C-alpha cells in the first residue's frame, strides 16, 4: 500500500477548517492539500466549508448600514426616552429605598447597634456605587477612544 493510498483511509476532516482559518502548520497544510488531491470526500467537504464561509461573510444581519444604524441609535428620539426611563427607574428605586430606610430606622424591633451596622454597610455600598457611576460619567465625556471601531 503506497503512502497516498494510506492517506485516503485516514480522512483529514478535523483539519479542514483549520486549513481555511490558517491555523495549521506547514506540514499539516501540505498533508491536507495532498490528501484532498486524492480524496473526493474531503475535497468536497473543503469546498462546502469554503462556500459556507463565503455565504456567511456575504450575509448582512441588518438592512441598515452600520453608519446609519449608529446615527439612528444616537438620535435624540432614541436617547431622550432612554434617559427619561433611566431617571424614572432610579427615582422610583430611591423612593422605595427611602421608605424602607425610614421604616427601618423608626422600627422598635431592631437594636440600635444593629441598625448602625446595617446603615454603615448599605451607606458604604451606596457610596461605592456613586463613586463608580461618577467615574464612568467623567470617563465617558473624556474618553478619546469611544468612537474607535475595531
């Protein structure tokens, strides 16, 4: 049995996508190419993978171009309701937190020491959240890479 006939018995299917992706070593590429020259099944699989890759790269996920999509997402008609929604959500959460805080403070069932500890923990968490949000807002205004596309 010659070396080429032996290659036909051992299909290289698992290496075909690696060939298309350029992930194989030179030796592996040569093995796959030689094998595909004599093996009809692997050659057809390789061609099917190439066609599939081409169809996927030619497909578009949206009818809008990327520039038009960005323009639409940054339009005032989109950003204004989003901002109002965030303000309403945050305002509602703060109102609920305030009601629970007042009920917690004036509750006679919990010892004053435990109240101080719990208020300190939640106060620390709120302060950390505020500092992170403030930092993100400052960075958003001054980020020189925010419009960079990869």
